[in-house]
């Protein structure tokens, strides 16, 4: 009888613990309150274009972007290594939804100011938000000397604008996707037949290969101004980039191949002058480093 009683008690206790574990797993899979989804992408940029991610409050992100020349230059240009363009950008988190930034690009000696706003954040669980929604805009000024000094140089003639709405979803731990309707406006165009505004559709994806490595793809087909030429009179092509995110502690290193040398968003959409089909692609990289300005007392502990 004692052995039987011991056996029954043991089985009941085991069953009770098993039910508790099962309930815990179910709660983690479907929490009572929606839990925000983090790290849809590893960086604030998928490759050149903006991702849904932004900087946390009281954090400063320093980003250095670098693009070499076209690899079809062959050995004479060391497959593009002899040529280089770069951009440096600072991004600061005002709060957990809004970041502001400043940047300078070597192409056009262009300065820009930008703002990024996360309108909705994806969350999982009962009543969760299925997507993330964000808005990004910048205003840039080209400071290159005009070829014809006799023409009066109005500041407004040098201004361009970029507006983008991003819709992103982390499908699972391995796949994230983003769609970004985009508008680029240029105050002054070369020919009266050219359009001041260009609409494009940004398409991006990130695929997890390991804990610290992701493969990214980014494509910006223009929906209007398909026949428009670039600023130097050459044919404009749709931008396409392929690359990898490599996370190393406080740094995110992005290595990529693209057919565009412009690292400012409007340059990427309107000024891509080469194409993949004739090896008009270039090696490039982005390096991002984040600095925290939070006080120790204000830091959250989890």
C-alpha cells in the first residue's frame, strides 16, 4: 500500500509540473499582452536605402558608407579600387520612435538633414500589430561649383527632397521583408522635358544565415521617369544591391555589391548610371558604431 501511495503521489506531482511547463510554453508563444518584435533588420539601412530600424533614445549612431568604382574597369583600375566615393552620417535618437540625422556625401559635395519616425511597431501575441510602419524624409543641398559661373546660383536650385513610407514585417527569426513607396523631388532639372518628381518602389529583404551574419537584397525600380537621364546626361538604371550584415560587438559591418555609387537616397533612385548586365557594379561597405548618452541610473534593466 505504501509503495502504491508513493507511486500515485509521484505521478501526480510529475503531471502537475508537466502542466505548469506546458502552460509556460503556451504563454510564451501567445503572451497575454502583445510583445514588441525587435531586430527586423540589423542596421538602420538594408544596404543603401533605409530600413525600418532606428536608433534608440539618447543614442548616437555614426555611419561611414564607402563605394568603390566599377569592377568592369579591369586591372587598370584594380577592379574599381582606384576610385572611391564616401558618405558620413550621424543619427541620433530623440526618443524610441523618432531619430534625426545629418550627413555629407562626396558626390555633389552634398549636405543633408533627415528625420525618421516609427509610426507603428510590429508585435506578437493577442491583439498584436502584424507590421511595422515608418516614415523617412530628408532635404539635401548640392554645394558643387556651377560649371557656368555667369548663371545666378539660387540656393533653391540646389535642393532635393526624399520622402519614403516603409512597411516591414519580420516573418520569423530568419526572414524579414520591407516594401517602401518612395518619392524623390528635384527643384531644378536639366531639360524642360524632365520631370521634377520621381516615384519608385523600394523592395528589401534580409535572410539570417547565422547568429551574426545576414544576407540582404535591395531593389528600387522607378515607377515614373523611366526614360529620364542622370545629371551628367547618361542613361539612368534601376538600383539593385546585394550584401551581407556582419555583427561584431558594438559594430555592424555591411559588405555589398551595387550598381549605384550614390549613398544619399535620392542619388540612389535618380542617379544610378550603370547596370549589372555589363559588370557595372561596385564593391562597397558600411560601418556603423553606436554610442550611448544614457545615464547609468536611467538605463533599463531587463
